């Protein structure tokens, strides 16, 4: 494709060809979806043994009957498992219900009175592109959002320090430190060490929300290593400034798993006090099911390898389609993640909204343009999040063909109109 060529005639002829291909798609009545990062049925099937695994045996080693009320921090066996996911001591872990996002929402809500006592306006730093539902929590609580760019090493730490040094109404930052949603980046050791310094500048009640949703979700042969922020913060005397989250949503059943929270003992006590006004305890039966099913570190690693076998070919297909169509051309750049659930694509020109609309009109749903930015506003109108895990390979292949065509067409339309 000759998009680089400035010749108007050539562009117009390219536009005609692409339009013809696009119009042919209309006749196919497609109904494909590349939006949310959901596990496929084949992935969910890996955990079917969860059902019935307890075989009427509901007692813990210490004699606790998990069918009954109590134990807001979770059963000890599940806290041990949370400690594996978050690389912390079990005494620093609380095990929650079916959603880490709910725990994050509750955590933010529980900090609001403290933050409001310090500042009439509350602001959060949002690493972008990022996870849209983090941003929705901020909107829900009227927390102003400030975007900070993600680099290959993690967020731009210089800008973060400069922001918090000059604005005491900034009370937190959202981070997906490993296989980030949507780019797949893992924060470098230097970035994590820099985060450990942040509390000294940002104040005692500043919170780094460390959403380690993809802690065990490797796609490559060599898992990426994330430096342990808890230890780094402990060394710097800032352990209260970090709260960590994870869940088994994309390990076992999405929305039917268990979630983990970890922080200092002081923060755990405070959060438990807040939670105890709204619940007596989380679902311990499901916690025990997960412990019996996922067993230990080795078994979790083996289980995640099976996920990888199912989804790695899908990521390879996305990479192959993008590479074949765009390598060496000034149309788009994209990430090649070693883990997680997404590929993040940036169009070279400001056409992401046009691409999404074109795809939608021929039956391919993409995440709305801008969704990966606070307030749904991508300043470059370029980012598109691709979620390859859910559709079967044949549908993914077709959806990627449509996506590529829509990117080409939107780009040519843009260049013709310059
Ligand atoms: C970064 C991130 N955090 C949290 C979640 C949701 O996790 P849960 O199902 O535990 O609420 C997702 C799901 O897509 C995610 O991408």
C-alpha cells in the first residue's frame, strides 16, 4: 500500500480499492467482538474441576467450617495462596470475594474521608494508556484524573514526582505493574524502586494502587520479573503507601474466582474495620475450592501453562496480521506482550475513532476509541486495545482482517483530506 507516497492520484486509487474491499464486507453480516478481555470457553474448561471439588468436606485444618459466617481476612490456606500471587507474607494478605475491582473500589471509598479532610479536591494519577475501569472508579467518586504516560520501563516517574511535589491534592496512582492492561509492559526494577520513594514526597495518605491482575499470566517462554514493591517500600519506610491487588478471575472462572488484597498490617486493620460494616465475611467456600484446586505454586504454574497454550497462538495471529500489513509502513505501531490479555495498537494518524466506527459498521466491535484514557479522551485519538483471548481463531482471524482494512481505509481517508 502506497500511503507514504505523496502522489494524490495514487492515494485516490488506493482509497478506491480499499473502499471496494470494505463495501464487500458489508455483505458478510459479521458479528465479531474484539472488546473485553475475557477468557475463552476452552480456558474456562480448564477449571471445571472446581465444581464439586469439596465433596462434602468443608472443614479446614484448624476445624473452621467454611460454610458458616466469619473470618473477614479469609481462610489461612487462601491467604497463603494470595501471598504467592503477590509475593508477600500471608499475614499481609486479605482474601476477598469474586472481584479485585470491587476491593479496589471499596479501598478507594474507604480512604475518601481521610483524603477529604486534607483537601477539598482529590486527584489521582492515571498511567496511560490504562485500564478503563480504574478511571470509572475515579469518575464515580469525582476524583480528578491526571494522565501520565507509560514508557517501556513503566510510568514517567520524573513527571509523577514533579506532579506530587507541586500538588498535595494528588492522593493516589493507578498501576498495572506487570503485563500492563493494555500495553503488556512490566515496570522495571528502577521504576519500582522509584515508586518506593514516592510516599516520602506525596504524604502518608498517598496510595499506590498496585493492581497485579496479570501476575501469573505469562505468554512467553521466559516470564518477566517484577521487582517486589513491598520490600522496596519497607526499606524506604513507605510500606503504608502501597496497596496491592490480584485475583484468580483469569486463572479459574472470570467473575467466579477469589480476590486478594495486601498491604501493611495497619492498612489491613483499617480496611477490615471499614469492610466489617458491610459484610461478615467473604465466600469462604469458594476460597476453599480454589485452594483445593490450585494447590500450590507448581500447580498454579502448570495450570497457567495450559492457559498459555490456548491463548499464545491467538496473540501470535494478531502479531502476524499486524506485522504482515504494517511492518515498515507509517500506519500503526503496536505492542508485543510477553503476558497479560491485550495488544495495544496506536495508529500513526489521529484516526482511532474512525477505525472503530468503520469496524462497527461492518459488524466488528472494538473497544471504544479513548477508553484507555481518563474521561474517554485520548489526546492523540490513536490508541486501540485489541483483546484476542475470547474469540475462536477463525473469528479472530476475520476480525483482524477487518481491523487492518479499517485502519488502512481510515488512514487513506485522512491523508486524502489533509
Ligand atoms: C488490570 C485489571 N484489573 C482488574 C480486573 C478485574 O479483575 P476482577 O475480575 O478480579 O475484578 C481486570 C479485568 O480485566 C484488569 O484488566
